C-alpha cells in the first residue's frame, strides 16, 4: 500500500480510506488513485468525479467511458447515433452485395453459363 499522506490527509493522486473499511483497504490506509488526476488530495475529487477513490461519475446523466466521465447523450442524440449506425451497416451490406455480384458475373464470363 502507498503511504502518501500529509498529516492525516492524502496527498494529490491518493485517497485516504478514512470512512469506509474494505478488505482491500483497511481504515487509515492511503491508496493511489487510478488515474491519479482524479484525486486532488485531502480526499477531494476532480470535476466530474466522486466517491471512493474518485472512481464514480458525479452528477446525473453522466457515464463512465474508460477513465473519462462524459455527459450522456439525450434521447435525440441516441436516435441520431442509431440512425447513422444503421445507415453505415446498410452501406456496408450494399457494397458487399455489389462486390459479390460483380465477382459472380466475371467468373461466369466465358463459361457459357447463363445467370438466371
């Protein structure tokens, strides 16, 4: 365990387990935050973060994406993302069908086969 405490407060990049006792971190132990930028020292969290070791997103409609907390897209934003996602898949399928059709036509040339 990291012992990065100044007096009875955790230094920047660390969190003092002063209220919550877990098996992983007993009371009074100082743990390194990951990422360190989330913990400002003295158990204060950077903007958008909260909770034990500043690992949770603060505020409503926030979502954790990797090590970032970002605002959730509203319903309209989700619909737009879904629409463009479907549009991309349709375009991919159309392109693959055209490639497959061209490959089928070129392989049939000269064989006397008639496509029905």
